[in-house]
């Protein structure tokens, strides 16, 4: 079993599951339609006086709470009948809205012994480990382990790996999948990557022009009622101060669906900051709605603009939308403007006495190096020779 083929060891249930999440579910019905009529999400420069005019914290960004997968982490006893709860925690789907876990929580283990047999409860267990090598100093340590019930009512699989090559590339990752007695099916992947860009791409020992650490998580689950959700988290950091973060979430239940994205970019060396979001939903009865906005601020954080749109399409095909925008210049003058398909229009200018915009990313390069210590400790061929 090679590192490159680790996915082949995931459960048949996870492998055959429909991983497409064409959206997700459940903000439908009259309540959702009323929410769509509330109006545009309009973060205002005017409300920025003395505090941050920002969307909610990146950590706090939530998807529609009306679709909830059962998770052992949501119960008081750890989710199972085991003496310490650890066994049953592995027999539950990943938790939603938890972002990218730190290395310590992933629990990557590449040093265990081989196993192939049954445990004290009669469940089948196995564990395999190996090392793959290839061209250009490629090396991958991997471990695949699994456990399944005697009656095939539940099964879990995990793959852990660390990779590197002569270019300085390093990767630490894990994939988990399974199904349980309650009808839940799931899979998730977690990964950290360190890579460099050199002045001469063909010279692995040449001067390093740029370094990057990337962190990601991809999670999917479905329960016995066919409630389904999917989340993808991704982050990139550089010593230059460049930061990019993205989240994509979706859910599905029958014809009800929702989908949303967020992102933020912080330019290198204190450059421009950009943040955005885009959301839509459908209620299964032909009505769709959504909103989106984007904001950009200059490096000096004293000028920028915001713009957005809220929209709704009825089952009859009738469309309503409202667009809006705000701009601020270095003098503190703010222009606010917009229009809607029902004939609304506005365009006014006002002057702010005070304005503050905090463009500082949640994590710095030093913070991420501290979070990714195990990734950075992987030795490349050049480091082993030193």
C-alpha cells in the first residue's frame, strides 16, 4: 500500500458516497423568504467610527444552523459507551464549523506497530506502515489503519502521512472516513504544506525567493435522512505578510439547498486588504435568494470601497435585487449609493470625523510557524545531509 494510493483504503461507503454537494439545505420556507426581504447586508463606513467595520470574525463565520449533523462532540459523555469515549469519537462524523485543526488535535501517528486481527470485542483491526521513495529526493512515510464491527454495522479508516523532496517541499496530512450504526457516513482530509520558490527553479540549492505555509481541511458528511453538508477551508501565509484565507460551505436536504463562500486577502508588505462573501439558498419550492458583498482598503487603511447585492427569484421567475456601494477617500468623505429593481435609488455624501480600519490578519507568519512545528520539523534530503 503506497502513500500515493492511500485513498484506496478509505471505506467503500465513503468512496461511493456522492461527494458533490450542489448546495445545502434548509434555510427554506417562509422564514427564509422573510430573511431575504430584510434587505441588503450593508456594512456602513458611518458605523466604523471608533471600531472595526468588518464582517464577523473569520473564526465565527457560520453556515446555516438549521442543518445539524449528530456528532459525539456535541454530547456530554463523549458520544459513546466506551470507558473513555475515544473509540466512539472515531465512530462519529467530523464536527461542522471547526475550521482547520491544529496539528496536535489531528493526532498523526507514523510509528505504530503493524497489526492484523481482532480486538477484545471481536472487531477487526489492521494497521500498515511504509515508506515510499522516488525521484528528486521524494520520500513519504505513511500509515493506514482501520477498525470494523463483526456485523459490518460500522467501520472507520485513517491514513496519516508526511512527505518531502529535494526542493524543500514538506507535507503533513491525514484522511479519515467511516460509517456508523446511526446511518452517518463521512470523510475528511487535513493537510499542511511548506514550499519555497527559488530564483532558479531548476536549482534546489539556489537562493529562496519566497516561502509559503498552506493549511487546509475538507469535510463531508451525510446522515440517514440524507441531510448532507460539505466544508472546505484553506489558508496560505508568507513571511512577506501576504495572507489568503478561503472557506466554502454547502448543504443539501432533498430540494432544499444552501451554499456560501468567504475569503480574505492581505497584501504583502502591508498592501491592499480585500474581504468578500457570497451566499445563496433555495427552499425546494422554486424560490431562490442570496446576497454578496466585497470590500477593499488601501495599504494605509484610510481609503477604500464596499459594494454588494441582495437578490431573490420567486418560483414564478420574478426577480428582485438591490445593489449598493460605499466609497471613502483619505479626507474622510464617504459616498453611499444604490438602487433596486423596485425603483429605489440613493446617492449621498457625508464626512466622518473619525475612521478606523484594522487590516491586521488573525495570524502572522511567526504564529503559523509555531502552529506548524511538526510540519517544519520534517527533514528534507538536504537537511539530513547537514
